[in-house]
């Protein structure tokens, strides 16, 4: 199917006549529409080869249309085909201000100066293609998330994130100009995509992307140079500083956003353990230093004014600042865990030393030991502060004494009741003696 299409493209180039330029473009786009509507043996190719086909197909169509459209008269034309493919062209010698090309599923707006080539006196061309069937060839394409940059670095495969599952939400559109220097535009091109409604959900995100590829034609979706301005009510607006093929992806993140929440909670709880152990130690030290026993009211007053604000309030500020300044570190095995373990080492005891030994071939063993030993800190605290405390022991002793006394009294009363009930009454004995025969 692809070979027949490229043969048709070569025939159109060979037999091209400027007078019949519009008919030639019609024939080219009709071939694209038929190829995408019934891809035939293209559907049997592996996903990576389909991506290569999409890359070469988009490049060939764009180059052919730039050449053919220069012979068109100065006008704005729109062509539609049975499978949903649409082509919008604007040809003009001189222009100023913005130009807008609209189709059923998308709209493009740009400054006319971007299309004009320096030193070229002929007409300039702005083209806009929408190809719904192209999604068949771009299925399962990976997504490369990159920071916003003024220039799109083609062929870059860094930061590939398998954590996200992209779904094509809109038609694939391609934009081209007679000016081929479109990788660093002075002003952004505005694209508006019309697509199906998306139910808001924390794990869902709508992204404006473009089709990037390496020298071998292996393509992927990327975000560099494209910014998602807004989305809602079935439309998404994108600002892009370069031209290529564009689309809107619906990205479903996995449970990593959940991992960040768990990481924040663990961060808070670890700091809480550290802070409260420190506060209890200071409180105990001051009590011993002053050789006094604080009353219950004094301890409650200190708890409200000092220990609670420090033990909970300061931790909230620390975790909030950490999450706001480095949100990408939440939920990932970073140096943060080592920092927390080292910071708490001097207060929480020697067991935290195991946290610094999670390196090298024994890292897994140390990790298990670290988890097991530190998970027993609650047991250790119970032993020290409860079972081994003299005051608590006295309370336990009094409690058990009261229980034994209550059980003893209950047993005595029960025995007395049984004894009393087993004795015959005096009236019964007297009555029995009266009825005995003489």
C-alpha cells in the first residue's frame, strides 16, 4: 500500500503542470485519504515500523504540498475527503497581521510574517492538514516529557517515562509554511483542538505534543516547545514555537501521585518520631536537672504551649516546604531517605545506624534489618515508658489487686449463698418430726 502511494506521488511530481496545481493537490490528498482509510498490509507491521511509516509519510506529504501550493493562485482553499482528511491552504504574496485557518476538528492561528521567506519575492504559503486516520500508524507511540525549550531538539530520546500511558485524544494535524525555517519561531503558533469531553480526574492530564523522530525515522511524541494553555469543554489550546505534526494526548498517570502522598506521610511521621523523642528527652533531662516532679496541670500547660506546637507545627512547615521546593523527589528512592535516617540517628538510637549501611551488596539485608529493628521502637517505648516504669507498675499492681479482691469477694458471697441454700429450714425439720409415727 505504501509503495503504491509513493509511486503515485512520484507520478504527480513528474507530470506536474502549474496550471493544474489544484487538481494535482487533490489527487495527492485523495491518495493520503485512501491510504489511511484502508491501510491494508500496513496494519500487520510492528508498532515501531508503523511509526517509521508515519514519519516518512508526513514528511513526503509536507514537502510535496509546499512545492505544489506555490503554483496556486492567491486565495484560501479548503479540501475535504471521505475519510475525514482535510487540507487548508492560504497563498498570498504579501501579508500582515494574523492568519487563521479553521477545520472541523482543529484551528490554527499565526502571524503572517512567519511564512515569508527573506529575499523571496514570490507568494508565501500557509498549510494546515488534519488526518484522523494517522492515529492508526501512531498507536502505542512512546511519550517523551521534556522541559519547555525554545527549540525542539529532534531525535532526542531522553526522559522517556514508562509511568504514563498516552492515549490519542484528537486528530493528528500537520502545519507547514513556505518558509522552511520553522524550528525556532519568533512568535508562537496557536492551535485549538476540538475533541471529546474528558472527565476531570487527578490522574488524567491533557498534553499538547508533537511528532519527533530520529534519523532512522523512529518516531515518538514529545512536549518540548509546545505548551498546553488551557483545556475544557471538549477543546484544548496549544502554543508551539516550532512546526511539525501535532496532537493532543490524554495521559493517564499510574499510582506514583499516590506514592508522593505516602512519601510525604512517611516524611512527616519520621520527623514526628525524631521530634517527640527529642522533646521527651529534653523534658526528662530538665526534670532530673531540677530534681522536681511537675504536677499534671504544669505538664499539660507545657504540652499545650511548647511541645504540641513544636512536635506537630514545625513538622508541617518542614514537609510542606520540602514538597513545594522539590516535588519530583517525593515518592522516589533518593538521597532524601538517607538524609532523614542520618538526621534521626543521634536521637533515635543506634538502631538508626543501619540506615546508613544500605549501600553495596548488603544493602538489601541492611534494609530489612533497618525496617525490622525500627518497627519495634513502639514496643521498646512501651517497655520503657510502661512496663518498666515504677509508677505504671504500681498502678498495674493496684489494678490487679482490685481485680483479685473483687474476685475473692465474689467467690465468698457465692460460697455463702450456696451454703445457706443447702441448709434445711427449722420449720421443715419441725414439720418432719411431727409427722413421724410413734
